[in-house]
C-alpha cells in the first residue's frame, strides 16, 4: 500500500501516507495489546471485551472508509462530467476554427485573383482603345453632320437659284 500511495499525485500522496502511518500505529497498538492479553490467557472476559471493541472499531472504520469512498466516487463522476463538457467545447471550437480557416482561404484566393496584374492591364488597355475609338467615331459623326448640312444648304441654294431663273423668265 505504501508503494501505491507514493506513486500518486503529491496532494493525494500526503493524505494517504498520513493515514497509512496512522493505521500502522493502530496495528502496532493492537498487536501489543493482543500480546498482552494472550500472555494473560487466564481471563476469558478480557478476551471477549477485546474482541467486541475490535469489531466495533472495525465497523466504524469500515463505515468511515465507505463514506470517503462514496465522496471520492462522486467527485470522480463530477470530474468526468466536466471533462466531457470540456471535450465537447473543444470540438465545437475546433469546428469553428476550421470554418474560419476555410473562409480565410477563399478570401485569399479571391484577393490573389483580383491582384492578377496581367488581367488588369489587359482591361485597362481595352478601355483605352475603346475610348480612342469612341472619340474617333464622335469626330466622324460631327464631320458627317457638317458635310450633310453643307450639301443641304448647297441644294437649297441651287433649288432657289433654279426657281429664281425659271420664274424670272
């Protein structure tokens, strides 16, 4: 028992070693009392008293140990429940961490694709080209309006001249 008590945790070990010393001293006292009574074998009544008191002590010690054992079992069950709850919390936290890491990975991929400079330069070049084309189209449209307006003015003048000469004769 002493070897088992020494291999336990320090806080439990001290308590158990103290109880073990107490039990050893009780055992030594009982042995010495037994020798004394055995040597005085002549008095049967003394022997009966010894046996009755020994049984009463054994029963009280047994009840005391049973009570301590029940308390220890209850504490062990409570500790087991706390460990289960801690494990459940740990698993939930781990799942949450995995979810966050997946979100971060997706965001990283999005940023990497958005930062792809070849695509952005290509888009910028295409925008510049389209702007130049639209400017040229606008200039041509203005020029064509002026040309059409000029042709209309020339035709109106020509019609007016034709009418003037036809009517003046």
